[in-house]
C-alpha cells in the first residue's frame, strides 16, 4: 500500500498537488489516468455528460487506484452535493461560488448536522449499512473536502470574505469563465486575467487558503503559476490528453513517410 501523502494531506501541509479532469463515461479512463500518478481525479458533472451512476463508477475506479475522487457538481445545490457524496466522492467542487453566503451553503451541504444540512443516506461511504452512526458522521464531517470555484470578477471582489468561511477547504480558479466576466472570453492569458489571478493568489495567501488553478495542459504555464503561489493544479481533461497524443502521433507518422 502506498505511503504517499493524499491530496487532502497535501492541501493541509502546503505541498503542491496535481490532478486532471474526467468527462468520458467509461470508468476505465479514470483507472488509466489514476495510474499516471495524479493526486486526484476530478469527475466533471458540470460540463461532462455524466449521470450519478456513471459518476459512482468513476469514484470506485479512483478508489481502487488509490487516488482521491473529486466531483464537480452541476451547481452549488444541496441535492447535487448529497448525491455525489453518497456515491462516495471524497470532495465536492462547486462551480460559480460568488459570495460568502454561497460558500457557507456549500460547506453546510457537505456536513451532517449539527455542523451542516447533509441528509443521512450515505450508502457506499457507510459500506452499505455495515458502518454508520455518530463516529461515521463525525469522520465524514472532518474528511469531506468542500471546494469553491471562483470564476467571476464579482466573486473576486468578495474573495476576502469567501475564504474566511468556516469549513471551506480550498478554492479553485476557473480562468476561462473569469476571462468572460472581464470581457475577454476566452483569453485566459490576457493581462487582465493574469492580473486578477495574481490578485486571487495574494488574497488566499493572506488567509492561508489553498488555491488551485485549471490549466488546459501546458505544463510550463502550470509550473509558472505554482511559482507564484498556486498550490494545486487541474492539468487538462481526458479528451485534451487523448486529442493531443493522437494528433502528435499521426503527425509524426505522416512526417516520417
């Protein structure tokens, strides 16, 4: 069994973590990508065509590979969050969190009472009824990761309040929608977007909140932001990894003819 730090341990210790997104339905893609050494697999329900049964299969594949399974739900709503957690997600990424009140809603949906409002019916996490009770609830409340995605300039303006939300574990910057809110969609390298990301990093560092960034796949860009203070990176998505490898292989073959 691996003794490497988990994704949650890296977040809490300040170590750098890297993962990637999954959008395909077949859970073998999670099994394959987890074998690359990623700290987490981000299962995407917001932009990917995944239903809850498919998400559960991806979570199971990630667990078998010893990799943390995060689920980005379609919206910051308790019903979506509850279903993902009951399927076994280790953490929730909530899109378009724009205020401290919305951050509190996210955290509450990830916690059982009295700390939150999560309804009880954990299924897989409780080993189908073989586990449960007060100890299970307490462990779930302390281990499930609540992650707010910051992807609008209005959210950046309120970020100092958002990052002080009790129980919020990390934030993730969504640079493309952020660029749209700045009027330069989809120019994630635009000076206004870069300056706003730097502003976000400064605020999170001031409040000791782990901050992540989605990067389409450019490793050099990812590393440059890590040097600026980004602690965890979402490096590409399954279809981009496949497309780039296929394009490169085909081009190399044709060039060699």
